[in-house]
C-alpha cells in the first residue's frame, strides 16, 4: 500500500505530503492539487512528456538549482520502501530503492506503479462501439466498456451474473446487459428493461446510467488494477445512488468485506460533492482536505484536525465542510 506521496516543486505542490490509506477521498477547491497529485504516477514512471518549465512550480523555472521531486512511501510486508523521481532542469534522476539497506525492491510495488489507473468517465466514450480484442482494458474515460463486459461474460460468467443482479438493484427498471455486433469486428452492449424486455443502446441511455455501469464493471472485475483513482465519482450520478458508488469503491478497496478473495485495490477519489462527503462522517481517517494558500497547496487528513470529534457533532459532514470550518474551500483574495 502507498502510505504517502511527498511533492517538492511539483506544479501547485511546492512542498506537500499526501497521506493515503486503503481508501482515500480528497476534497478541496479547484487548483488545490487534487488532480495534480495523481499525475505523480506518470512523473515517476517517466511517462509525462511535459517539459521542466511545465512541471516546476510557477516562478521557479528560471532557477538552475531548482529540482522537482516526487517520493512514494510504501508499506509492504511490514517494511517501508521509497520510490523516487527527481528532475533538475532537463536532467532526470530516477531511482527505485529500498529504505532498508540490502533489501530487494518488491515486484508488487513496481506492478502497482505501472498498474495505476485514473478514471474520469465520459458518456460518449462509453457509448462508442469497440473493436473486439483479447484482454480488453477499460479506458480512462470509460471507453472499451463493451469489450470488457463481453470478456467478463465469457471468462467469468458468475461475476457477470452478479453484476447483472447488482445493476437491477441500483436501477430497478433494468434487469440485464445484452450485446450486439453493429458491424464486422465491432461490439456494443445494450441494457434491457425489466418490464417489456425492451433493449436500449448506449446512445439512448442517460449519462448517469452509463457511469453507474462503468463503476459496477470495475467493482466486479476478477483482477482489477492495483491502484485506481476516480476523478469526481459523483459527477452525473443522482444523490440517491451515491451510497452505491461509495460501496462499489469500498468493494474494490475492502474485498474481504464483500466475500471476495482477490487482492485489495488501493482507491483514491476526488470530489467537490457535500452529498458524497456526508457518507464518510464515520470515517474521517479516509478523508484528506486539500488546502491552497500563499505557500501553495497542501494536504491534511481530516481525522488529524484539532477538536475534530466536536466539529463533527450535530450536522452533516457535507454542511460542515461547505461552511468553511474545515478548510478546503475557495477563499476570497
């Protein structure tokens, strides 16, 4: 599990540490570093094509001695490990080194880095028919959903049936996912109504239904990615369905609580929704508040705020955050 990510001169994160757990919900105003923090994975893996001047904190690009660094701290089998990447002007130093001298860097940590996936769903991408292929993967915008569902039906039919039952529980008007071949080598899915057994193509479904289906698919994959981020998972979802979205993310992060035997997925989500935040009042340790001030952006775990127990009494957590008491909201200059 990633315990924390430390940033030095990385865009808005001039000197900040993001604490993480099995599940972490990050909230804060625009420009407070929520999305920037997720770009750290591409930076460490040297997959970010941005130039030094595009990555370094604004105002520091002219200093030849300035470096940009990101440090991941991991906990694996009771030991702490560090993965680091440093960029100074155009000279890059990247290292994977154990904190304990002489230790071997676990393959599981490297697999987690390379397996990180970030999702921000787009209805048009989800609805587009896909080219059939072996081992399809869900795209960051939800594209290729039809291929992933089709493969799940063929290789793990019991999981596919579980997904259908859960879809009906979430959206009682629908009872099943079907498939059709709109052209040679192409595949798309349909959703069938419980009454009348009418089949709807993705283009005829609402954004919320498509997003819900993408969440469900990830939650029921037999081998989901090891680390995932959901950008605003509440977007396009009716407030009454947010508890189901929360539970789908929990199913990924805490599989043992749902009768699953696979490895847990470390889940990171970002939000601006007070309605989604309300669902985590009993778990302040899972919430991280992103602040932005004259020193840049920084992060704070909600459970570590002074007098947090008293602050959380007597009102919904979303209302308390929206009031500005907890920070993590836009402020006037």
